[in-house]
C-alpha cells in the first residue's frame, strides 16, 4: 500500500528535514507487518514528494501472535488502514511529535500539503469528507471501481483519497494515524486499553473539537463499548475545549487553520527553542496545557510548573499522567504551588520562564510585585509573556462590546499598552525585549494574541 505526501513550500526539499528522511536516499525500515520503504519521487526547490510504501508479508500477518486475522486471503495487505497507520507512526515518529531541531520554526508552521492514498478503505460514501474536512482539508475521494473494464460491477469499498490543505506536518501525520483506520473501519490486531492512550495522544489538540469525535472514537476502538466510554470520558476531561471555555470560547476566530490556543503554545515553544532553553518554568501553568507540550520534547531537561491553585495543579498532574510516565520522563517535570507575586527562591536559576495568558488575571497594581518576583528574584535568562490584544476583540462576533474575553481578566491591553509595559520592565530589570504576533494578523487591529520575549542583557 502506498501513501505520498507533497509540499510546494519553498524550498520544498525542507520536507526532508521535517520527516527526518534524506530526499536523496531510499530507505527501508522493519514494520510489524513487513517492510516499510521511504523514497522521494520528486525533490526540488519547487515541489517535494515523499512516498511511504508498505510491503506486507501476508503469511506473517496471519501468523502473528497478536493478529486478529484468521484467513490468509484478505485485503489487509492492500487497503490503507491500520497497517499503514502503524507503519506511519513508526517511520515518521519524530515528525509526528513535531520535533525538528534543524527547522524548528518550519515544524511549527502550517505548510501547503497534498496527501494521496490510492486505496483507502472506505465502506461508507461521504465518510472521508466527514472525517477530514472539519480539520481544514479539501477532500477528493472518488470510489475505486471493482473493475474499470466492467462498469456494471460497480464500485469497490475503497476510495482514491486525495487531501489538500495547509497544516503543520505533525498535525497532518497524527490525523492520518487516527483517521486512516477509522475510515477503513477494520483493524488487523486486537484492541485493548492501550489503544485508548494511543488515540488520545494522537488526537490531542484536534479530536476534542471534531464534530465527529464520537464516531471517530467508536470506529478507532472497534466499537468496544467500555473502551469507547473510557476514551470519551478522558477526552472530555483532558480536552482543550475545557481550556477554550475558560477563555469564554472566544480564542478561535473564523478561518483560523488551528485553534488559537494551539498556535499560542506553538509560538511559545518556538521562542523557547530559539533561545536554547533547557530548564523551563511554566508560571501560572493552570491545568497543564503547555506542560504537556513541553514534556514531549526531550530538549527540555527540567520543567517546573507553578500555580497558586492546588486544584489546577491536581488537574495538571492527572492530565500529564505522571504515574504512567517512564522514570526518566517523570524526573524531568515537577509541579509546585506558589504565588507569582512573592519571591520564591525555588524559581531561581532557570534558563527560561513562561507567563502564558497570566498577567491579565492580576490587578494592575499587583504587576510590580510579579515583575520583582519573576524578573528581579527568579531572573531567568529569557522570559516569554503572552496576553490578549484587546484591539482584536471587535472581530469576535460573539463578544459583546467592551467585554473582556474571560470574566477573570482584570484588564486587556492594546498593543501600545503592552509595549509600554514590556519596555518599562526591560529597562528596570536589564532585559532586551522583542514582540511577536500570534494568530492571524489584521492589517489594522494586529493579531489576537501578542507575545513578548525578554532576554537578559549580559553585564559588561
């Protein structure tokens, strides 16, 4: 079975960096079902195509200890479903996790993509559109005829699937990993509780908001009702939709390819990578949305999540599944209850600190105390701050005039006010400041989120 992935991003050969597979080499990898081959039919500056060809051993597939197949003659070696998804996850695991040390900015950026799967399992007409279109894909999925020479035989249960869109490569791969088996509706192995974990990991950031999430969960888990119920309960608990509700569900303007919360975390991660941080503070970590992204990246060797709310920290601990992490991963992350307006010696010595959507929850007369605690006492090498841009609020149709995005916001700044505050902090505490937009930019109103990077000046 075959899957091709094409981009026209310039230079298109950067796709090799994102996939961690060199365009000038054909490579083969052992797969649970046979052998996976990766090669590039085209690789130039204008367009680059990577192909994943899975060569299945049909006899070994049936004889496999964990196989649910009993007949040697079946369509599993040919239909793009769970076999291809498993190979995709194995061969492109690093790309699926969004890691690319050579091109970190590109890994965090949506790029034009075209994905072709010539024989995708598709027993239900219209199912590809229901699954992929809500994620921003343009879908073309004509059915494959049983025999082109005999039109009267009709169509098969397979489709020639073509997806085009502009997404982060990591998001595209994770969506394929989940939705190819869902589209096919049949797996080649037994389904157990581990599959729930796989689904939630791969579906993070998009499955919770998908209008067909129950259908996806049900088909992915083989309609095993206890597993489906468990997955939906955990999805509701850990879903970023909860985080969006805390922002009055107003952080996703129309036509944004990714939820603003996801773009915001991506901007923070890109800034952390750019400054070379390894030991990171997440100040006001809340229920752990950013912490989950940080712990996925081994480059961050020490992560400390800090919040004044013990309830939020308990939720963060549950969402991070600290009890299930390996000892090595568990040693990298710590949660700590502390107030950000009081100096805490335990916060000193870190490479970087993040205040993501935090400052607007404080009364403005408490900001000097936060500034002293973070920039004066903790004094990390880099501080990253994000906050809403109040000028952009008029573009949120459901937000009433002069209202803040969240009922707990004490203020929301214009771009000029944010710069005035940031420049003042930099002057008082010896930090250089740069400002970046997050989200779609309006030519007059700016972006919905504004981000500042404070870099401590070296003493002469």
